[in-house]
C-alpha cells in the first residue's frame, strides 16, 4: 500500500524493583535492538525544558521511546517486543498509540499478548481491517 503512513508508538520500558539507572540501561538496550529492525524511526523521547529554544534537545524522559512503524510491520514489532521481554526478569513494556480518533494502550508483561488483544491493537492502528459479520459466520 503506497498510501500507508507510519504509526507513532510510545514505548515505555519498566521493570519491577528496578532503579532509575537499570530502567535507563534497559531502555537503551531496547533502543539499540529496535534500530536494527525496519522501522521508519526510533528514538529516545525528550521533554523540552521551559524557556529552551526549538533546537535544544531537552531532557530525556526516562524509559520512553518513540517509534514510527508502518502498520504492516506492527505484528512483527509486537512479536519482537514479546521476545525481548522474555529475556529478562520482571521487565514490562507499555505501548501507547493513536491513529486519528482511535487510541490504544497495552501493557506487555513477560507473558503473551492474547490473540484478541493483538487483533484489537492492529485494528485500532490500521494494520488490520475489523472483522465483518460475514467473516465471523
């Protein structure tokens, strides 16, 4: 689809019992791995400081990444994130996204995103069409 536009996802990294340094380390580890995927963009999120110019970078928001991903790649990204979570103790990822008037938030613990939750996420973000009544029959 040539008219597809990337969906922007906020990816928040957390870990039970982790200190700020550990969350930062895990966030940068995930950033490094995400840069190897065919994403449109991925970067640490920066918050502008009051009175700062538009060109200043601001302050990093701890544990938060912004990823631009094509809707067709979303299932692969979710699968990757689930795999990444399984490689460590107590890690969590919260994904927030909006597509027009629709928005979605899901938290991925070290377990699996259910098939229904994945379907809802992809439908909300435009990577999948909602099932029609005929398809359910």
